[in-house]
């Protein structure tokens, strides 16, 4: 298992799916189940964090795109008003 911070979102999801399968099988000892459950919680938190970061980046990019589209329009309005 890689350290949680170095895991990509896709790898975390894949590992979570594996953990769920193992836990659902019911073939694990209690200690193994607890260890896997703990790892699953770590991966879930990491995945949520990475999703939040991605959402923030998208929001910033969308805001920048809106500004780029609005700036020329505002400049045209000002130049028409000065004529």
C-alpha cells in the first residue's frame, strides 16, 4: 500500500473497490477487516479532498472564462458610448 498522500484519485477508487470486495467476502479475520476498514476511510477522505480540489479548479477556470468573455464586451460598450 502506498502512502495515502501519494495515491492518485483513480488508484484510490480502485483500491477502495478492492477493499469493499474483500470486506464483503466475509473471509477475513477481525484484525484484517479493521485494518482494511481503516485504509478505506483514509482513501475515502483522500478521494473527497481530491474531488473538492478539482471542483475548486473548475470553478476558478469557469470564473476566468466568464471574465475573458465579459471584458471585450464591456470595452466595446465603452467605446460605443464615447463616439
